[in-house]
C-alpha cells in the first residue's frame, strides 16, 4: 500500500513539474548551444586566423561551431569509415591521431585498447585532457622514427599521409605492414590536391592527384586495396582500406559484415 501511494505521489508531482522543468531546461540548453557555438567560433579565429596555423585541428570546433554554421558533415566521414572495420575487442593503433576526437568518439567504445600517437606534443596534451578514456593511451611519437611496436587488429592513418614525402610514405607503409596480422586492415583518409596545384596547407608534403595515385602506394604491400572518393564543393576527399584478407574490406563482395544478392534477370 505504501509503495502504491509513493508511486501515485511520484506520478502526480511528476506530471505537475514536468512541463515547467522542460521549459526551463530547454531554455538552458538553447543558451548553452549558442554560447558554445560562439565560443568555438572565436577559438577557430584565434587558432587559424592569427599567426601560424597549427598542424592539428580541434574537432570540437566542428562539433560546436562549423557543423551548425555550414551544415557540412564531411568531418564525420573519417571516423565512420574507419569504425566500419573495427570489431569488438580489437587492439587498435591510430597514427597521427591529432586531437584524439575520433579515437574517443568513434573507436573506443568498440576496442579493447587503442594506442594513439602524434608527433605534436600539444595535440597529445589536448587529447589526454579533452578525450581521455580508460582504454586509450595517447603517446607523443614521430612515426618516422618511433612508431609504437606491437601487432594490431586495426591501424588507422587519418588526415596525415599527406604530411609525408613520397619516399617517407612508402617506407612508413612497410613499417606499418610489420605491425599487422593477416586479417589486419589499415584505413584512412587524405585529400586530393587542388586544380591549381597550390597546397591546401603548407604543412603538406605530398597531396594526391587521384584515387589511382593514392592506390599505387599500397598495392606493393597488400593483396587487397580499396580507394574511394567523396566530393564536396570545397573539398575532394580520398579514403582507403587495405588488407591481405579481403573479408575485412568494407563493401567488397567478400566482406564478412555484409551479404548481397544480385537481382535476377527476367
């Protein structure tokens, strides 16, 4: 009886205060979104319009400012396409992790462990402070000389391959291969050079000319390579997946996570 009375009071009081609380909290959320939007706009102006540009990008700026301002979701593609390859309990190596946003928000919930490294110590400090999770280890390391050792289920190399010379890219892919099993897959993203030939960022050493140009670096090392593009008004993106096991390549006819059926001919 007492339990029924408590439930009745809870329901009655809840019905009375529900609407006023919703009004208050909606207003609070609206103010918080507007403040976060304007604050991250100011942060972007400070980081990218004053002095030298950083070599890494704070994707909270995308989340709280640019996405809402432009409606452009291209910044989410990297995390989505790489996460397609990750199976629960995987051990993952993320090379040139930048701010750590993708490791924390796209990969960590699937993985047993992520080792995420970047040569820029300011990026690593930001990642440790902003995107810390129990199964992520952020390291300061230049992969040209200090790539983390071990064997991994997935290796991710996003928005960074263009920061190396052609010679360095070929050598790094060889080093990456040594850290892979038969069914390990490497995934990542880069950008196509502009029609004028002017680099998108002065930090870039080599910008790729086409899907075929990117693929040629992986073909000597892997049995199966997939490169595809997405094109936006202000950016031409390239994504890659490579493995010695074609059941790991997303959307291939042998991908273990997909079944397809060809329509019958009438």
